C-alpha cells in the first residue's frame, strides 16, 4: 500500500525495497541496515519506518544531506533511524519537521479510515512530493539538526594486537559483522593471521584472518573484510553467529596469537591461545 | 514469472506486490488482506491468487467495481477471495468468467510446459490485457454477480458495554485485529477506558483503551483503533496474540469495567473484572 | 542495493525478482529455480548469484543463448548455476569471462568500501551494461562454452511401470517435484492410476495419479503433472514432503499397482502393493 501511495503522487518514481527484514521495533538494526546501503543510494529519496514511538511525541522529519555529495533526502521518524545514514552520506545540511497538510494524502485520496499509519499516511505522501522535486521546506519547518536523535555509528580501528568489538549485524548466512574497520594484528614470526576470539562466558576460540570465505576449511572460524568494509566473523558452510552464540549488540574480544586455530567440531582444545 | 508474463503483455505496467505472506490455501486471510488494502489501490488492476480449488470446477473471474468510484478491476478465482474487496471498493458493476483465448499467453509465448498454473497462464495474461485498457468483456462472458462466492466482511459496532468479536488478522507485530469498528464502553465514573478481554478457556484479562501503542506500559494489554479503522489488541513491545493464545477466526469477548487492568507478568489477579 | 546499482547504469530497466528463497550456498537449488523460470523470461538479462566460491578462482561469466530463440543473457558465477537454464533456453552461443573494467561501478560511483560483493560490484554493473544493449564481448574475453561448470538437468521419462526418481524441489505448499516428465504406468485392469511410492527406510505408500490437487481426498497422496511439466507428489491440504520425509536430492521409487491407496492417517496398511 505504501508503494501505491508513493506512485499515486509520483507515477514516475522507481521504488526499490532495501529490506523488509528488520526485527519489529528494532530501530538500531534499521539504522545499521540503512547505513550499510547508503553509499550506493544517492541520488534518491529514502523513506524508512521503524517506529515504536508512533503516536507519541516523536517527530517525523525530512533530512537533506550535504550538497557537496550527490543529493540524498531521508524521511522517517526522529528516533535515531536516519542519522547514521545521513552522516555517512556527507553530513546533514537541512532538517524539517513534517507538519504541512501536503504531507497528507491528496484531496482525491480516500480519507484515512483509521488511526494514522505513519508510513502510509505521512511518509509515503511526503516521499512522493520529494520525488516530484519539491523542496523539503514545503513539507514543514526547518529545525536544528543538533536536536535530532542518534549519531554516527562508532567504528574502531585498532592499532594494537587486540580490540573489544561489538556485533553490528548477523546476516542470513550467519556471518557476524563487527564494528571494526581493520585488524592487522602484529603477531610474532609472521603468524599475524591467527587470532583468538573471546565471547563472554565461553571458552576462547581460535580464528584465522582470510580474504574470502572459501579459503576456510570446513568448520574453521575466520575473520574477513566484508563488502561493507568491516570485519566479519564467519565459518565456511556454517553459521558463525550460532556457533559462537552471539547476537547483534554483543561484545567480542579479538587478540592476536601465534598459534593456529582448530576448526569447530574437532574436539576439546579448539583454541590454543 | 507472473511479473514477467504481465510485463510481456503490458510493458508499461507498474506492478506492486501487496503481499506474499498469505498462509497456503487460506482464502479468508487473502480476502481480508485485499480488503484492507483496497481503499488505497484504485485506479488499478488487482490480481489475486489463493486458489485451493484450482483444477476443479471453480470459475476464474474478472470483476469491475461500480463506476461511481475510481475504477478497480479484480482478477482471480471465484472462491470468495475478491468479493469483500469489490464491495469495499464501491460495489460490483460487471463480472465476466474468464474463458476467451486471449486470456492465454500470446502466440509468441512458449506453449505451457505443464499443467495450467492459473496465476501464470490465465490471470497474468488477463491482467496484462486489462492494463492495456481492454474491456473485461473481451476476456469472457458476463455472468451474474449474485452467483459469486463470498460476501462483505461482517463488522460489528457495539452500542452497549460488551461485544463478541472475531480475530480477523494477526500482524507481524503480534497485534490482533478484531472485526469491531469502535467500542465506547459506557463504564461508570469516567473509567470507560478499562475493559475485560475474555478468550474461551482462559482467565479474563484486563485491558485499556489507548490511542497509540506507546501509551501502554511494558506488558500492558491495550485496545487501539488501528490504521484500518478497526480495534486491535496489542501489547507494547510484546505479541498480544501469543500472550492471549488467539489466532485468526477465534472469538474474543470484550466488556467494559471500572477496574484498572494489571499488566502481563505481574502475577495472579491479572484481571479484576 | 543491487537493484539500485543496476538502475544507476540502466535507468529504464524493469527489474523482476525471481526468488530470494534459495537456501544459503545451495547452487543446485538456485540452478533448478532458474531453470523452471527460464521458459517465461526471454528476452531479458538474467543475473543470478548463489556463490559459495566467491573470492576463490571461480570465474564470473556472461552467457548468450542461441540466437534462434528469443535472446537471453545470463550473468553469474561459473559454478553450475547458469548452465541448466541456458540449455533450456535454446543452448549456449557465446560465453565471456567478466574481466573488463566497465564491469565495475562507474567512475562517479563510490569506490568499493570493502571486499568485493560480486552481486553488487561485478554482476549488477554488468547487468546494467547489458540492459543498455552492449555486446557481451565488451565485458570480457570469449571463453569455451565446453569449459563451463554444470550441464542440463537430467529428467527421466519411464516407458515401463516403474521408475527411480529424484526430488528436485519442495515448494512452499510441501509438494515434491520429481525429475519425471510423465508416468503412464500400464497397470492391469485399467487401474493404471494407482501407484506405490517407496522412500528408502520407510514403508511403501499408496498414491493416485490425478490431474488436480483438489481431486484428492483429505490426506490422500497424489501424483500430478505440475506447472513445470514434471510429476509432483502432493497431499491435498497437507505437506507431502513432510509426510513422506523427503527433501531435495532424495530418491523416490514409483511403481504401478492395481490396488487403491489408503489416505494418510488411516492406520496401518496404508499401502497395499
């Protein structure tokens, strides 16, 4: 229905669904999914709805990113969903709070038949307007970007041989994306590609830094640079997150070692830190 | 493949997937999903396939809704899937039974390589034809609308302090949509927003009438007017249908009370009717 | 994101998602899904990614099918994913190994921010190029079709009263598609529509050859010619694959019998071969 409302305003719009896989009301997961996609989106209008605070005082906003980059306009609730993506897309130039009547369905649209469904009744009509080239100020009044909820995603780039990382995402293959941009552990003797992975409450596990999933042996835990430019824990033909018992938001410690790891399913002594 | 067949006939068509989430062969769930969407669809051609009777004598039909409303054309099996939506869209003007050869793939299409898949081989080509502006009578012979399977969705609008409702739908958040348009329980002393919810075989549970999910406390059962204009049972950050043990088609009794409810997970005496 | 990259190269492209339901890294399931769809796709560009060998030496290829048929161009990894579909679409005319710089994002695209995601960084830009009408040789060098991984799907067409079949696919209704094109078991006395189905490790089960699911009684096992032109095991309002305990790749023996079957759930003696 949201697609239909957008097309009723902007029949020429090309609509791409980025994801329908965000867990209910998980604003952080939605913000991260949008942040991963944003380098590939501009120029476009992004509409995002993960909105547990709908019906309360939370604001609905439109964000225009910095005009030195290709233009990107983001619509959604002011709950931290949009700001990481806006920052990654060049920074925030202007913000409006959606309030004007023309954010609502056209006069020839059916009257809303129930409570406001923000995606259908506010953001989709506004997205259609923006696809037609209207300025964001026609949708509401300018507000201070500093007042927006949320901030950039915190990434770490360790200089030393260890780091405490956070799991950002578990993809459909069970790979666990970490908030770590690189990790060149200066281990002794050229064995810098061996690591120990420590999950609270579990035995340390050995892993190996590789450049492709398929370099790993069956059941071997690996650390690869993924297509978002972040390190990801993976097991070839296995689900790393399930085997490690980790979920988004969990902490994981990585440290360099000179000892080769033992694959999953090869008995005790899996890791020899 | 159905999209591709439509586009091979009507390259200009804009195709929107309303849902792929209907449980296998659940005609009623499909009819309700279409009925909820229909206020936002016209003008358009709707193709719907939930078709457990395919291959038997069930008819394939095209329905044109009343021309005083924006035009809506519905294609699908005559098994009750289309009629609730057609009624909600202004009523039925004309019906044809699909029978003419030009409902089938074009002569330059590959011959059907197996049994007829009605979506791919009958409804998609017919939808492409209708998108090109042909009259529904070019697809078959006019039949009597009174002979169609199905009828309008039965909604209740209680005038008194109690109602027996039916669960129409459980959404992905676990909210349970009821077939109740409003419920202004005339409780004593201004405490009209408290209700008791009775599910057969379980203890009565207290609930509160609110205008947004987020007004509820953690674990509190609420009744909100949803975006379809129907009352919905919900639990903030919880799955109401799971907590109540209800599914589509189940009966639920609501009655007014003057006693405030106790949230889920707060011990015995959850409801004090 | 892949859609967005294609549209950034070929804004006019109409993109249809054939499926997002392939189990992780299941090349065979992907090849079969594409093979089932291919009679309905041409003319078009097909991009397919089920790619467990990404990052290793596996090649990325573009295949042009034989020009006597409507043109079909297939892009994907050279791991057996594309060849069954290419054969079904008229055979392979030319193959190139993707290697040229213009397979990569445009110069005004963001630099890849991490490891290569072949779908996003190689196949999607190449698909956009092909949608714009470039010849496949602009994407790389011609290679020998005989060197491609994979071959046609092996189907059987038994002439006699029995066959050993392979389960190709279990659909969302639980129907099990077999690699059998037809089965006209010449049973005695005109009772040729009765069969015995044998799954290794389980008792034989009786089944009936029917032309539509709905001809079956509740719980009765049937064999129908499906919309791909292959025989499929089904249970009306039940999940045949679950009831038989079979999965894709399993072997199933079918043989003719003169004895009528007994439906599931009707006690011992279910089959009387």
